[in-house]
C-alpha cells in the first residue's frame, strides 16, 4: 500500500462527512456492498450496490495530508455525487485489514501498467451538439439533527427536507447560472457547477454539448409553480454538489407534493431520486378492505379493516391503536375533525420494511380515516394485539359510516343490511293496526314504526318524547299491532308509578279495547296470579315489582315496558334490580326525562335495556360521565350521542306539536317579610357553618346530604315559617309567609279572569297551609297527594270545570296526568330539577290543549331560590346535550356555587308610604 494512502486512511477523514452519512456508510460496509475495481497510489475506484439494484462507482483521489488541507476527494455516480454514504463504505473497505492483500495486488498491477511506454495520441476533432434537451433530475432528502433553542434553554430536535435540481445532458449533470467555460474530465459522468458548455472526450472526437438556458429556466419555473422556493438556509440534508437547493414551506406541502405532483413529474420525464433518509418517501396504498366474521347464533361479530401495501394485507387496527396511544393530540376526535378530507396522515410502518431495510411509509387520507375512527369508536382501548375488532351486534349501526368508502367487502352481507335498518330505524313504513280508536299524528306513527323496528331487530329502546306527546298511546298501538300479527303469544308487562295505573286503564279501554288488560294492583292482586297468561297486558307498579318478583319471574313476557323509567335511575334500587331479572323478548323505556340530574341515570336505563352496551358503571363513569360533567368534554359527548342515537327517540313539543297554543313562562318575584328575613339569616348562618365544616372533613362530593339538608331548610323558610317551626305564631299583619300572601293575591286576580289553575308544591305540608287559606276565603279546590286514594274524582272534578284550583304534590301528580282543562300552572317552590318542573307543567301543556298556557314560578328575591335558577339552567343544558345531541358546558357544584347559595340576603326593599 502506498504511503500517501496509508496516511489518508490513518487521518481523521471521518470529520469530512455528516454523521448520518457515516452511519449509513457503516451499514453498507457491514453488508459488504463494496467491490474494488481499480487502484493506483493516489486514485482508487470501487463499486457499491445501492439501496435498490443500482450499482454506483466511487472515485477516491488522495493527497499527502502532511502537505495538503484538502487531502481527500470523493466522487460517486450516485445522485448525491460527492461525499456520500457509498464513499464512506469504500473508505471503510480500504481500512479493513482483510482487504489489504486485494489492494496490494491491484496496486502492483497498476505499477506494471505505468512502466509501459506512453503512446502519443493525435489531437481529436471537436464537434458541437446544440440540440440536446436537458432532462431534469430531482433529488429528495431529509436530515434530522439537534440544535440549541435559546427560548427554552434546551436542545431541540429538528428535521430538514431538501430538493436538489440538476439537468442531465447525456451522462453529465449541470447546475448553476454563471457563464464560465469548464472542461469535463473523462472520469465517467460529471457535474458542471456553472452555466457553460459541456465538453466530453471520446476515443475519436471531442464533443462540446451546449446547455439550453431557456429550457432550464422553464424547468425551474415548474418547481416554483409547485410551491418550491430557493433554499436560502444551509442544510446538511444534501451536499451542494447535488444541485440547486429548493424547499417547501411545511410538511403538509411536502406530503402534497409527493402524493399529487411527483407522479406527474415522473410521467413528464423527470428523473426522481429519493434518498433513503427522505421523510416523505411514501409507498402507495393499493386498496382498502373490510372483513366481517359473523354467525347467526352469536350476538357479536368480528370486524377487520385493513389496507393492501406492496401486495400484502395490513390490518389498520394495530396501526391506529399505536397512533392513538402514542400521539393522542393528533388523533383525538376534535383534532381529526379539524382536518380536511383531502389532507393526509403520514404513517411509518416500523415492522414493514422496504428492500433497503428502511421502514415503509404510507399516507392515509383523513376523508377515509374519519369514518374508520368513528366506526372503531373507543373499542381500540380494549383491544390488545388483535387484527380484528370484536363488537356487539347492536354496534352494527357503526358499519353504515363505512358504506361510502371504496372498500372491498368480505362477508357480513346480512349484518350490513341489519346496520342499514338500524340507522334508518324510524323510516320503515307501518300502517295503523285495526281496532285502534285514534288517529296517530305523523310523529306518533314514526314512533310506532320505531318500536316495530326495534322488535324486529331484537333490541330495546327509550321513547323519550316530551310529556304530553302520547307515549302511552304509541306503546298501546305497538302492542295492538303485535297482537294482530300473532306475536303477542305471551303477555306484555308495563311497570309504572302507582298514580299512572288509572291512566293506563283509561287509555287502553278507550284506544285499544281489543287488548285484555289486568291491573296487578291492590291487596287482592294475587287472585289473578295463575291467569297471567290469559291477558295481553299486565300493569304493575315500581313499589309492587320487588314484592311480586317471585311470581313475575316465572312468567315470560313479550314486551317489558317501564313507564316513567326514571324511577330506576338508581341501578341499585330494588325496583331496578327486579326489572333486570324479568324475562322479555323486548324491553322499552318510556320517559320524558331519562336524564334528570346526572348521566349515571341514563346508564341505568341502558343497563336495563341492553346490559353492557355502555360498559359497566365504572367504565361509563370513566369514559363519559367524568369527562362530560366535570370537564365539559365535547368529544365524549358527541361519542355518547352517537352510541345511543339508534335506541333513543326523542321529540319535543316545539318540533312536532306545532298546533299547540303558546306557553308563556313568568318569574313571579316575591319578597320575604321581616320575620322570614330574620329567620332566613339565622338558618343561613348556622347551615353555612355546618356545610363548610362538613366539606372541610369530607370534601364537596361526600357532603351532598348535608348540603341538600341546608338548602331544604332555607327553601322551607322561603315558603312559610311554619314549615320550619309548626308552633310559629302568625303575625296578624304579615303572616308567616310573604310568598303565601302573594299567592292568595294571585288567586284572586286569576280567578277573577276565569283561569283554571294547577298549583304544584314539593311539600305536602305547604299544600295543607294553602288549603287552610282557601277554606278561610271560601274558594273551592281539588287536592292530589301521595295519600289520595281516589285519584279519579279530583281529576274529573277539575277537568269538568267543577273546581277552579287543583293543588298537587309534585311527587304524586307530576307525571301521568292529563289536565288540559288548566290554562295556568304555578310552581310554588321551584327546585333545581328542571325536568320535574317541566313534567308538572306538561300536565296542562300537552296534546289536546287548545288554550294558551301561563306558567308562573314564585321566586323569593335574593334567596337561595333565585340562586338555584342558574344551576337549574345548567342541569337543563346537560340533559339537552345528551338527549338532543346539542353541546353543553360542564356541570358540577363548584365552590363559587356554594358561596352564592349561602350568600347573605341583600338589603330589604324600601317601603313607600301611600
């Protein structure tokens, strides 16, 4: 080996190369890709196999490092041209002691050749070629590096992408715009770094190739039209010898260029060279597919969604799980929703490599990802290492989101038809059953169709129409249709509050007289225990259900109906547990307020209808309730809406009952009298201290009972002091309640106008006090509380016009009554549950009402009643967000809420003299 070569190989030649280039060159050397072609003491040629099948030639020129600073020149026929990974591999090959004998032999052969006499060659003629058009060559490369960021005082990783443009004239490449002549050496293909003619020597002539300046300008403009700009910042992604450097503004532009523009450039004849390190080297997705594995006897199915890349099938599930878990900020529903359908997500498949060993990259359009992610829902969190997703049959509705995608389907034809039916569940045509003594409105006919479709698809549902829209009638029509079709071969069971038994009996007798109905109610109810199979419909109550469970468990039912289903909002209640133990082909819930206070109530209903559909209680709280109620997470709310949509049908009066007259809601402000103000402040101070001590010990969440007890006391003071102290003396001037005095004044005015009035109170003791006042004034009234045995008489007396005022306890009469004779509703002591208030109001404001309805809420000014109104609006927003699919803010009892609730009374209003 020559002494110069030994000096060069012993020198710090690795400092002449970028770290990434050295890393890739070492890989090539280890893979033994280098072959020695020719050598002399100062010039060595090698050949290296590139990432594909291409073979590149390296020319290494050596000078004495002791005398020259630039002691090493490395050229290569690869697109990079100089100082590339192939040159590194060649130098490492020369350093390897195992290759010394081969190198010594080559040098000896060269010495023998040099000792031969030199033959003089004649001067060759020159020929000009001025019509050779340049062929543009674009090299694409990236480099990742770390740099110090002064703003945060730490090293930050960066990645740069570059495109290098050169022009091929035959086997020579040219760049630059300066008019300087240059002679091209005869050592293979070369790069001309200035704008000049290209001169090439052959054995018989010298060729001068003229560069086409105008055409090169046009090609540069083509890049500019695609968004490229000349790179002004230096980058190590490519050496300057690769060509003129260009860049794009951002990753989105690079990906768009590679996917959309690059194929067109190839078709136009551009030479494209993509380096292994290029960050946007994308392998095309050849096809998308979906495989469904289902069997008739199973209530679940397996779904695999995948793509075909390089002829291989790849399941999307593991790919997306990895993305979602590693980059939740990119894959959250809100982040995905903000992306345009035409945008692409770049995904690196680390387990799937190209021929050169680098990972395959693919681009997934967001327009296809959105329905795929919506179909997967949150199931991916429960999947570990599977290519297929196991889903409940009821989840088939999700498949419809995939129908518009260009998927190759395999299997699942029956399930896809089921999914289509489920998503269009309200649209199935249905005709009225014979014997129905009613004309159903369009929305009621839609409800009947919905229940029929649920039965056909063997799933349950919640009919959540507003009060007064005829949920009972729609259900009776459904049962009558089942009977006429011969499917009601076992009885249906309807469970309801005690107060609704008469209403169901009346409506079934009036609308569906062909149904044989039994009220399993009263002390003698077990006389019919052996005849249940003889009836079409059996009525019972939530109170009796646990007691009669042993009897009812033995009887299979066709349909199990829970009216006012919010009665099972506590899943641990005896009624809820008993209802879940009953055997029925179909389960239905009827409730205008399936969600009153929190989302856990909705979970309890679905736990009865379709156990496991919303997960167990712990999973539901984690996945939905905490995120929505405490953090206002709209993504989770939208997901919950989509999950329950096919199985919850809700129509409001504003949507469907346009023929109803207007309803006017009025806040009727009242002032506490002096005695009430004194007692209110005394109670407030005592309760405020008690509540804060309890919160200090247990926290807000575990202090609910104490908080509610304190609020109850303050509300009772607002109603009448005798609710707090029965022995409270009555002041002859002021009485014990400013609100009660105001109510009596209202009664006088309203009765003088001929109004028919419903008055609701949560306190039966308050109704007793109102009774006393009405008796003293000789005003006739009807009364309905939980202790009222004969409910039909007071209802009839009011509806017939015999009595102008109906006093009703909220719990006993807030549901199930049709009191359309009323045109005025008064809420004496509004609570923060808007659903309960709306239910009570809907006793009058329902189908059949032909008069405008006025709703009065009596609010004691400055008290806890006024503060509760804001909380009531927030709870109403929560229910609307879930049931109607609208967005909602977070709802939780915050510290500032407690401060407001227990705030002191404002100054008393000034009294004026008359």
